C-alpha cells in the first residue's frame, strides 16, 4: 500500500497515512490503540467507525526562517556542507515513476569532513517535507549520496524524494546529530 503510516518527524512536521488490521467481519466494536510513550505506556484509543472521514485538513505551512538555499555553505560539528543544486528529476526508467499527482525532486550536496575522525554520510540521513508532511525517499539515482570520509576528505552526491506536484513549501532536512536530533534545513528551489 502506497500510503502506509510510517515516519520519523522533526518538531512541527506531520504525517498522514493508513494502518491496516485484520479483524473479524462480525466484530461489534473495533478499537485501535496508539502508544504515545514507550516508558510510561501512555496510550490513546481510537474507535473504528467504518468509512467515515473526519474532514481534517492540515494548516498552511510557512517556510522555515533558518532554511538554507542553493549556493549556501553550512558548517556543522563534523562537516562543511555545500548546497550545490536542486531540481525536478525526470526518471527515464518506466518502472521508477512517481505516483499520480507526485514528482521526483533531487538536491545535490558536497560534504567535507572537518573533524579529526572518520565520518559517514548517506542519503538516509535526510528527510523531506512538502507543506509540512513527510515525503518518501527515492533511491533510483546513480549518484546517491553515500560516503565514509577520513578527515579533510570530500564527497558529493544527491538525495531525492517523491513530493506532491502542488506542494508550496518543500524542505529537505539533514540530521547532524542522532543523539540530539539537531538538523539543518534546506529549501528545495526548482
């Protein structure tokens, strides 16, 4: 299923999707529990009421004020990151096409290891949000970003995502520190 609910969200971001369960046809009451906190075991319970729609619509999203643009250079603890380019990606592979109403985008970066130890970087360190909603990564590129860099070394590569064609604000985030969840935000600029 294309719209399964699964995402890691940074603050202020959101996700919609579906979850599926197999239940008896004659079940009188179906409840779905969501565990909000692994440590306290706090849970929310949702009642399944058939084919109903809540009518929920996401609020308008504005661009992050501290987002970086193409041409900008960002210094983090371990890297100097140059944002080289961003564009719409047109796949020539008939089996790798975006779903209806979506398009592929790609952003190219150069990373320089400015630390005193080896550092890894990959496209898996990036997430993308279109109008605040999480987007799926696209791994069909030849120059996918993936490198292990010794001190002073550089690598360039591309990260790509599938985003709605009508998205107004598209941002790509790079996770700079997994322990603190620090991120750098880049604006997609076609």
